[in-house]
């Protein structure tokens, strides 16, 4: 259950930002957050799990959150912004959030491959996340969430738990498909990506 907020906190939108535990820095997202926070000031209460990225110049920044602390932060948040990690996205949805997702970009040194981009794009196309791949998209989503947090809530319906289970199953299928695709890529590279040696072991 969400903790009870004091009056000052209740007047502010509570935003959780989570970048996960990957060892690669995610300065791009946290830099965008810093710039945005300068403009929003006291209207937003922050919890920022910044992982191995340098601590951003905003209140509420912590390197890591344990499982229980992350669950409490998810439950207490009005909006969730996160990287494209499947576990973080599923946890956000389980707590009733339509997460605002900024996937890590391997070309910027934010991850080892593009699986977060592929995964987040598929979920974005399915309406299961609010996909933001640019600073402008993130700003628009945050502005919308600040004006109306309900826009980023997963609506309850008569199916209740069954609907959530179906959503989790769909995400699981997407993950399985991406893992299978990655495995095929690696197999192709093992066959074709190495120098060919003749019977004598020469290249």
C-alpha cells in the first residue's frame, strides 16, 4: 500500500525515475531530467534511482533501491519514467502505471545491444508504454502527466486480474521473441563472422 504523504507531498506530483542496475551509464536520460526539473521546481517530488550513472543534481537521487523500496516507490508514484528493461516495465504496469520509457541506446554506450529499443518500440506500438526516444517526446509526456496523471494510469476494468495477467503474458511473449532473434543473430555470426581456417589451421 502507498505510504501516507504529508500535506506538502500531497500537493506535488510524485515522480519515480528508474534506470535499473546495468553497469552502463545513462547520462542522457538524467541530463534531460535535470533540465526539466529546473523548470518544474517544487511542483514535483522526485525519487531517482540512478544506478551506475553519476548522481543527477536533483533531490531524491539514490544509486539503488532494494526490492521492497522499489515496490514502495512504485506504489507511491503518480508517474514512472524508466529505461527499457522488461522487469522494470512489468513492475510499473503491475502497480497501475503506463510507464514513460526511454530505452537505452547502444550507439551512445548506454547498453551492449539494441534489445531495449526493440522491446520498447514493440510495447509502444501495442500501447503498453509511452515510448520516448527524444528529449522533446519526454518533455511532452511529462507535461501531459503533470497536467493529468490519470493519462499514465493503467485503467482497471471488469476483467481485473485476468487483464493484467494477459498483459504480462503478452510482454513475456515479446521478450521470448526478442531472445530468439538475438540467439539467431549470434549463431549466424559464429558461422560467418569469424575468419575461415583451412585444414591446416591457416586463415
